[in-house]
């Protein structure tokens, strides 16, 4: 590649790559530190609320301990929203139990791996690396050879080499690796596995891009919609059969092999139980112990994403949503065609003031001028005159009681009238509302009649039929009415 082509390629990466923009950003220490602390398994998703809570506490610690190095005035939620827009974090809907989730993007994991390599350089010039490359090339050459004779010859040579090794071991002629060599090989293993989280993130992104592409093809009336629909209805898993899906499925099937997993656990336990394993740093021992477990967890999440996308695509083509989206695309195409015709076709003579056949309905809030708004004047609420002193005075008790009678029914007076009427009932011990009003006219007008009805409902007994009652109002006008008959009796419990 020429220098100008390479220079232009690097310039484009500086503008478009989220990984490069992250490494150039002043927030890189915070973002990479957060990803390394909160997402030790790479693409493992965490609830967004949990990330916000942890990050808020850590931001306060950073700003408090290192005020000159970190200026962090905003909240964790605001920072995470910016990092999602920048492509450093990925936000997903999650489930009803977790809510929204966050996870680092492929570019962020790549940037973190780059910073780790710069901070802790690992040499690739090791005997282990040469042996690994040699064995991989020998296996590749054997597996692509279609000739039976050469395959058999290769296997026989391997068997002969194994026989020689067995013979040497039987005579005690073998070498036990020392702590330095063990550390070198373990570092080489971890170095090869360090790129897997970023690969998982890239696979997830490729699968989501493929899902969007397939949905666009399904809605494109001029494209390959028929082929895609036919394959989906024939049961073809277009997500799983893609290049990214096949590559991941092959990796995931090998990763979940029970026999292989049992041997891996045994080998890791044996390495860590030896004296050479005890000499490894604690962080290296921890990474080696959880290496395949973390890959299984991250792989399970990618597998869940892939199966969820495949199921969602299959359900989409059989739902009403697909038909509605197709109808919407057709309407949009018709509208664009009509708009083009209005400009360049038969509608060339259309004027801006010409009346349209289709009425336009204004929606939303009306927009008015700012000058029509009335500003609040705080001075209107200011009391200019100080309150004056009111002289003390005396209250006439009779006048006060008269005021109360105007607004309230005097039930005590009415109960006294009922008792007096019953006492003078000449031995019968009964009286009706009309009888009480005959002996004691309604001093409060209609209010007295209403009060007697209230006391009758509480303490009286309903009678048969109705009876007439009369009263005078405040202007001395006479009124009559018929009300249900109620009977008061002597000894009725009273509670006024």
C-alpha cells in the first residue's frame, strides 16, 4: 500500500473509529477503568441502573481524591448516555426483570486491550509461540490434504514420535518446566484468549446488522423480498446460516463440549496445584481459573442474541406488523411519486396559493409571538402599607347567637318543641311534625321544617300517607307543603 493510501486510511480511522476517538478523549481513563472494573467478562451485560449506581459512587471518589486530574460535574446517567452516542457503550432493552442493560462495544474492548498491552507489554518471541504456530501449520497441512497415503504417513510419523516420547519417559528422560517457562506459556494462553471478548461483541453487532438488513429486504418491493420470505417460511434460519452465525456456532459447539470442558477443568486445576503454578501472580491465577467459564457466559449471551433475532424475524413476517410496515412503505412511495409529479410532471403549473382538494388539519400547539405573553411582576405581590392596629372590643352574645341561627338550624330548639308537644299530648304520647309546628311555629322558616324532618328520621317512626305543614319566610310570606307523616313518641331516645 502506498503512503498516501495508508495516510488517508489512518485519517479516516481517526474520524470514524470509536476506538481511536476513545483513546484520544479526555474521558478515556474513566471509560476504560469503568469497563475493566464493571465488565470483567467483556460483553457480559449489566442492568443500566446498577451501572449508574456504581459509577456515581466512583465518580465522587475520583473527583474527591484527584480534583486536578478529573473534572466530573455530571451524573453517571448523563455520562453513559454520551458514551452510548459515541459508540463506546451499547444500550439494550433488556428484560422486564433487568430493565435496560449496558455493555461495552467491540471498539471499547479493543481500546482496553490495546492500553493493557502498552501498559504490560507481552513478548511474542517465545518458544511456546513458535511451537503453537508449528503445530497449527502441521495440522492445517494434514487436514487439507485429499491424498490418503500422505495422511496415513503423517499420522504414522506422529505415532512414531509419540512412541519415542513414551520410551524416553519410561527411562526417566523428560523435562519438567520451571516457573519461568510455565509463566511464559500461561501468558501466551491468556494473550490468545484476550481478543475473544471483542470478537463476541463484533459477532453480536454483525448479527444485529444482518437482522436490520433482512428486514429492509422484506420491506423492499423491488428487491429480494420474495426469496427472503420463501427461505423463512421454509424454516431456514437466515441469522444462524450467515457467515457470522456459522462461525459463532462452530466456536460455541466446541466450547460447550462436555468432555472437552471436563478435561480443561482438570488441566487448569493440575497447573494451578503444582509449585510452578503457585509462583504465578494471583491475578494471572484468577484469570486462568475463570478463563473458559467467562467465555461460556459471554458465549451464552451472544447465542441468546442470535436465537432471539432469528425468532423475532420469523415472528415478524407472520405478524400484522409486517403487513402494516409494507403498507406504510407503499404509501410513502406513492407520496414521493406524487410529490415528484407535482414538481416535474402534470403539476408544473401548481401555484402556492392554489386551493387543494385535501384539507390540511393543523395539529399540535399553536405558535404565538413572545410579545403576547404577560410577564409576572413580583412587585404586584408586595404590600406597601403596613397593617394597622385594631382596637379590642366586646362582642354581644345575643347578636352572636342570632348570627349563628341565620346560618345553622337550631336543633336544640326543635327538640325542645317536640318534648313540649309530647308533654301536652293529653296522654296519647304521640305527635307528628304538623302537630309540633301547630303548637310551635317555625321560627327559622323552611329550616325548621327541614330540622324536624331530620330529627324524625333519626328518632321517629314513619307513618302512613302525608300531612300538610306551613311556615312563614323572612319576608312574612306564607308557604304550605305536604311531607311524609312521621310520628314522635314519648321516651324516644334523643341525641341532639
